[in-house]
C-alpha cells in the first residue's frame, strides 16, 4: 500500500490511501518510535482512532487507509486533530462530499 497508495501529509498526521475492491473502508493507525515512548505512541494512536470514529458514517466505501502519527500530535489540541483528519479525508476523496 505504501508504494501504490496516494499520500497526503500534514505536520500532525500522514494519510496514505489505496482503493480496495471491498464494500467497506479499512483503517490502520500507526506511530513510529520518532513519536516518543510507548506511552506516547499509544496515546497518539488512541487520539487518531477517537477522531476518526466520528467520521466513519461519512466515509466512502472501497478504501484502505493508513494513518501515521507524527510527534507534534502528542501536544496538539483535540479540535485541531479533528480538523486535520477531516481535511485529510476530504482532500483524499474518502469523505463523502455534500452536493
């Protein structure tokens, strides 16, 4: 997926998306050791999962999505994290648009 997917980067999160042939969208969340200790990495992943959860009803089917946490995510405010994920999902055409 890393080679075939399309990448969208932000200082807080990297989103990599690739179409799949399934009737659903799958999400993966990861954080490297550059984010910090195990506690920091797990906190970053929990924050991403919680923010994504609110957008799940609006997600188009048929995508594999990988979200990679970056170090500044640890100190970011909650509304900023939600806004960044919404922008990345809209930009990658994964979030349904209102027409």
